C-alpha cells in the first residue's frame, strides 16, 4: 500500500490484480484471484462502528445514471455473494473535505484521491434494486 502519493484508479485496481476496462465508467472488477475489487467513496463508509467493521452502504442505486457501471457493479456483487468471494477495497476520497452527492453525477468531475486498503476484506451483506451493503473487516 502506498500512503505517500495518489494512485490512479487503474493503479489501485491493478494492486489487487484487477483491471477496469473503462476506468471512467466502471466501479468494480474481478481480480485474477477471483475476488471482486470495489471503488467506494470514503464519505459513504461508516467507520465508527463498535465492532471495527467499515460498512459501505449505498441507498440510492436507482438514481445512478451510469447504467453500464451500475449493472456491472451489481453483477460483480452478486458474483461475490454466489461464489463466496471476498471484496477488496479501493477508496475514493473527495478533496477539500467535501461530501458530494455522487448518485446521478459524473464522479470523474469530483476532485478526489484514490488509495487502497489491503488490510480490509469485504463481504456483501445485502443487495436490492435500491442499493447494497458491504462490510469490510480488518484482516488479522
């Protein structure tokens, strides 16, 4: 993990052995080891839970305008659940402390830094038409 410079989205996914075919329009990919790599906005992560688990919850999936990215993400999350595959974390952190609404917007226009968190492994908790929940636990 590199804390000293910003990564590109492509570099962050590659750190897990995954490749996004279209970095502008895709939020997830399947890594060489079969795990799912997921780009998550830091301001949507609840990292204050007493169990130490980071919960990423999206409740506005129906308003996402990027149908390709949304459908691919849904397919990848369902694959992770059906095949019992872990979910790896790529973090998108808005610059200047902003907490932008990202649904229905072009996320490429939001100034952000990209990083990885190899010490966190996720699993899908729930998914439906409105959104999904992934919990990222710390690896011992």
